């Protein structure tokens, strides 16, 4: 990171190889950061924009995993459910999340609900796919042992299927969280009063490269922090899996 910052300084402030109008210098970026945090920009200060974007991402992400994970588990476990649901899912899956923005606005207006719907769809698909794959990748001897012991259905789900599928489920959650942040910026381009997407949109209209970079860095830091928090939760929830991996090594 230090090397990148030095190269950034050399290419902009020191040598002028990259004009300020195309890519901001570190000084211009710091000035833009001070502007949005203390004087406000695009309708609010940076803290307000960050909190609003974080709230939308978490709401869309929670709704996505609350619907996507059970659906993926059901499709992986039950052949009849897979036969009924999977064809519809395969038709809807290729639609880009941003293509849902017009319908989301038509159905839910310009408020937060439309943005949450778009984020939900972006996060929904990876959670379904990885939960489904987690169930289908359970080793056959494990299933045969559970069947031989006559394990009741709910106990099988709780003590066999969910633990065995959990690593893949968490992989889907990480992908869903990243997709949520990727989609947030586009969702906030339309009808948002606060948010990092609005900051980027207004800065683009104002031809303000420093503020654009501030918005991009804020999204990157928030995405990294939330993914890190999810990773810590995963390590604690799957500590048995970490021990198994270490034992295997």
C-alpha cells in the first residue's frame, strides 16, 4: 500500500504525468474527504452517506440469505423441489441485478424498498447456488451412515446436513455480500437522497475526480470491513471445520 501511494503521488503531484482532471492527486483526494466530512456534499456529510449505504446493504443481504439459503438447501435435499423450482431459477438467474431497477421503481417507488429489492436479487443468487452445492457435495458415506442409523428427519437436517453444507453456505454468503456492495452503488444512482452511490453520481456530474475517488475508497473500505466481520463470524461458527483442516495438514 505504501508503494502504491508513493507511485500515486509521483504520477500526479510530483511529475504531473496524469492530469488532475483525469485522476486526482493525494492532496485533492484529502481535500475532497475533508469537504464531504465537515461541510457536506450531495445532501449530507460522509458519515450520513456511509451509514445509509451500510444500512441498505445489510438489509438487502439479510433478506437475501433468509430466502436464498433455505431455498438452496431445499433444492439440494429434495428432488421434487429441485424439479419444480430449478427451471424457474435457471430462467431468472441470468438477469443482471441492474435490469430489475426499472421494475423495482415501478413496484416500490424511489424509496429504500426499491434499492433493497435490487440488492436482494444480487445477493440472492449466490446464496442459493452455494447452499444447493453444499448439500449436493455431502459425502455419500455420511448420508448412508445417517440412513443406516435411522436418523430422524429434523435431526438429520440439524446435525448432518447443515454442518456438512456450512462451508459452502458461507462461501455463498461472502459472494452475496460482495455482490450487495457492487449493486448498491448502481441502486443508489436513482432517487437516493443519501448514500455513497449518490456521492459518486453527483461528483460525476460536477466533474469532481477527488470526490469520486473518496466515494470509491469508502465503498472499498466498507466492503472489506463487512467481509472481514463475516469471516470472523464464519471462523467462530465453523471452528470444528478449522480444527479438521489443521488435523488434516
